C-alpha cells in the first residue's frame, strides 16, 4: 500500500514534512554550535548529518507508532512513512534534478537510511514515553554520531545540541500520531524553540498550546560508564543564543553545581543494592 492510499495518509504526510523540516533546521543549528568547523563543511558532509537526523527520527517514530497504531498495521505504517519521506524529499530536491532525470537515488538513499537506523538503534530497548538508561544511551550515541560526522568527535556542545534538537521533536510526533494538529509555526525553526515567556517567571494565564510546544530548555543526564558515573548538562541551542555572555557564565556556574549534586545522588543510587532490579528493567 502506498502512502497516498494509506488510511493514515494525512498523518504520514505531516510526519514526513516535520522530519524533513527538523532535519534541515538541525543541520543549521549544528553549524551554529561549531562555527569554525562549519566553515570547513562540504555539502556531502552536511547531507550526511541531515541523514543522521532522519535515521534517528525514523527510529523514534517507529517506537511511538506502536503506541498509537494497531500492531497489525504498524509495519505497513512504517513502510508507508518511508514512501512518504521519499516523496517529500523528491519534491524538495526536484529543482536540483535535470528534466526527466532518474530520481531512484533518492529512494535508495532513504531506504538505506531506514535500514541503517534499524542496525544502529534497535538494540536499545525502552519505552519511548519514559526516561531510562537505554533511552539516554540511544540519544548519547546519536549525539556522538552527529559530532563525529561534523568532524568534531567528542565535542560535548555539538552532541548535546543534537540530542536536544531530536528530543524536542518527540512531543510533536506524538501529537500528530494521536490525531492532533501539529503546532502552528512560521518556519521549521519554530518547531525547535520555546516562547521566551516560558523561561522563568509565573505561568502564563493563557491556555497551554499543543504538546509539541513543550521544549526542554535545559537537560541533565547521568549515565554509567564502566565503574564511573558521567553527568552532563546542556542547553537548547536557541536558548543559549538568547542569553547574554554574563548570563551564560552565571547559568554555567549554577548548572555545574546542579550536575555535581545530581551526579553524586545518581551514583549513590546506581551502586546500591536496590539498583540491580531497576537496571535490569531498563529504568533509571
């Protein structure tokens, strides 16, 4: 069944549009977080980074669709999503193709991205709606892959920015899958940013918007690496850009203290007797 004939055709088209928009905007954000490296990037490298975002979003959508699409329909839903993304990408790239040119390469590229997505991320077992060690490990591997693709392997800022960008799209995907209208936005970039009124201060009196508008501005993650506990924190790249240098220094000092406190607490729990049963269940 093609994506256009699927009973989920509207959702498939909206998800495909969202995935391509987020992947494109995320490449721009990665370049902003590594401006010196961005000057050296070739188009092939930017395309590789773009595909990394598509790969992880295919995996996240696969996990989310299990919760909203009947199990008997879910495999076909994902096949149709692959077709929908291919069609959307062909339309986006059409101006670059010569008249009558064979666009089979686009189909093969997306098919390859889906296959690689399964090879890379299916080994992580977790429920997408819950925070868990496995989920954090998947996001960490994704962030590291993006940093590596940019040629700045080990760059924590780029890795954290990539993780935050893809984490921000999860609520939007959920909203589409439950049948809600996607968040209204003026540009693809708006899918990844939060209104400034949400940064501190009292809660606004206006009704809350769709779930897709709930974006993590600050993230703290702890994970076990061998016999050590690693705790990292990061800011949403758009949030970082809105801060003044003095505000960044103050926030950095505060978040380093927060990470130290949370890291020590996590270590206490992680190496306790009670941890064994939680760890086996995949929950942090």
